[in-house]
């Protein structure tokens, strides 16, 4: 009887450990939106001749977020500017231990755009 109880507790502990080890390895959509908006607004100030220059990011819609590897994720997003332009971008995020998720790099996925980040 004791062996069965011990086995049940071990299996329960192992399943809970597996459950918690696999969760939370990508940024939440809200975190990704905030990072993208802040990063692209700063980028527009730094490079005024770019597609984001002298324009504010009004809206960010996250299309997908996926994990590339541990502590590295990517998101596809539609970014709306204050002049009504919609731009599809891909941004990579790196997880830094005490600071959380940070922008690692981004790419403009619109084929018709001639400006490169």
C-alpha cells in the first residue's frame, strides 16, 4: 500500500515539474506589443529618414509568437502608424534574467517597402 502511494506522489510531482518547466517561455502578447511600440518609436526618432521617422506607432497587433530556442522568441506583428500606414514586421526577443524580455532585432516583412531597418 505504501509503495502505491509513494508511486502516485512521484508521478504527480514529475508531471507538475514537467508542466511548469514547459510554460512561460515566450513573451505575452501585451509584453510584445509594449516592446515593439517603444522600440519602433525610438527607432523613428533616431532615424528620421526611415519608414518610422517622425511618425508614432499607434497600434500593434500581434499575429503570432513562437519560441526559437530557450530564451529566444520571435513575433510577427502588424504595426499601425499615425498616418494610417500598416506595416508587417518580425521582431526577435531575448530574455535577460533580471530584466525580462528585450528586443533583439527586427525586420520589415512588407515586400513593397524599400527602407531597411
